[in-house]
C-alpha cells in the first residue's frame, strides 16, 4: 500500500500516506521506540523499543513488540487507531533494540540490540494471536548492533555493528559463519 510508519522518542507509532503526504493515524506506545518493520504480508508490525534521551535511561529498553497493523476500519475506510492492537511482547535484550527485520516468509524475526546481541525469534501467528519464541541469540559482535539483513530464503543473516564488523550467521542454529565466501551464491 502507499503508506509507511515510523516510531520515535515521542513514544508514538505514526502511519503516513504517501498519496496525501500526511499522518493518517497515530498510536501512543507509552515507550520510546527506535525501529519498526512490517511483516511481508503487511498485517503485522514489529517494533523495537528503548532508547535514551539526554543522560537518563528510559524504561522499556530491550522490548520487542508485535502489533496488528490494521488501522483503517474495513466498513468506513476511516483511520481508527484503536484497531492497532498489541499482540505480543518479549524482553530478552538488556539494552534498547536498534533494528528489527522479518524473514520473507514472516516466520522469523531478528532484533539487533545495544547489548551487542541479535535475538532470533520464531513468530507464530494464526490471524488472531501471536507469540514470539526465542530460537537463539547471536552474540559475536563487539559493539552495538547497527543493522541486520536476512537472505532471500531467510536462512542466513548478515549484521554490522559500531565496531565496523560485518558478521554472518546461520539463522536456524544461531551459529556464526566465519567465511563470507560460503554465502557468495
């Protein structure tokens, strides 16, 4: 759809229309958030929470949430923020989440955190309820995670951190792949 969403230090999730170039819906999250991503079908939204404003540390660092991403009433096509419902929440990281990504099939979610780890979750969604099950933790980085990408088939992950490391991982096992040439094809 011609829309996107953002999160931020103002503790809100905002939906934007590319056509109208304006905010179409705003939802209070009650927590600072720095990253969000739609699942491939666009019906779920993963949000990585936490952050720091000024010198203080905000509550909620390390939380990953899954929301139902429907914000328009199907009967009236009008914005209704009450339709954005939190379906799941986990807190495994010790610091705030800096990047989240879904696999192409939507069954895996990875969350890179400022505790130098990447958390690999299984997403179980039946159309009504959603659970996040921690499959493994990738902890080979020496600094905070900046970015995570998954391969087209969802089997492999590459990630970088503030120490300028580019590392590779088998998503199924959480084990590091030390030779980049193993993934060249």
